[in-house]
């Protein structure tokens, strides 16, 4: 069974619209993260949450808002979508926030037209 | 400037051969280093971590860290076709161990 579920796997949106990317982890981890992987760019850290509290936000835009309704959930709401937001978004989790191994989900591939 | 640089960009080795991947960081604050592997259509998966200078071996994989030169390498012996993937070096600072800075990746192809 998959330990980190991301939904949907593929997502197509129009410019200016809003989408929510879903992430659930069943590893019992206390920390969760979002990363973005764009074409020709390395994986980029976006957010970190620990015990449902925001620890770090490295996104310059307020259009990206993480939402944690449960300890094992960390969704990502993106508003006013732009074509530059097209990327694969990965959710990850780890046991703690020190040098622990991060486990990545399969990703949601977002295309903004 | 990218804080974590990887080389080569792509690499092809025969099955059973040795693959050597390199990673250099430009930030002396980086203390924790990881190697991740990503197969097409999947999320990255950690291969191994290395936090101290020297070698660390796990099965067919050996990582080497030299903090003085900010250089990390990964050597894969007896390469298998299933090792064909993107390999990423990732680094973090000690007080923010969760925040991984990834390199640009090395695409490895193992020819059967």
C-alpha cells in the first residue's frame, strides 16, 4: 500500500483559476513538506510543517497556501494560477525535523494553460 | 548560482560497471548530505545519507564526503539496468536539517 498519497496525479488548470493539491501520509510522521520540480530546475523546497504548525516558508508568493486539517494531511492551495506554476509538486514527510530521511510521494503534475 | 552542483549531467555505464557521480556545494554551512534516486514518473527516494567525512558503504553504493572541499560523491558498483534513474545530491544545514537543497541531478543510464 502506498505510504504517501497525492491526489490528483495529473491536473490541468486555466490561468487565473485555483486548485488544491492533496497529500496524506500513513507513515506516522510528525513533519511534512512540499517541494516543486519544474522543467530544467532542481527540486525546490517550498514549505515545512511540524505537528501541524508552519516551520518554514520559502515561497515568495502568497498564492501558495499549505493547509493542514489533520496531523497526517498537508494540502497545498494555489490561487491565481499562472503558466509558470506548471510543475510537479511533491509532498514529503519525515519522522522529525532534524537530519531525518524524507519520504516523497508520487507527485502531482500540474499544467497551467 | 546553484548552491549544489552535480556532475556529470548524464552518464552511461555498461551493466556490471561502476558509476561515479559527483556533487559540490558552495555553502560551507551544509552539514548533512543525502543521495536521492528518482525513477521516471515517481518521487525521489533516499539512497543514503552521509554526515561525516570519509566513506559510507551500503550494499553496492558507496558515498564519500570531504567537508573541507565541500565534495560528495556516490559510487555504484556492479550497476544494474534498474539503477537507470535520476540521481540527486541534497544538502542541509545542521539547525535546519529538514530543508533540503537539491542539486541539478545526474541522469544515469545502465546499458544491459
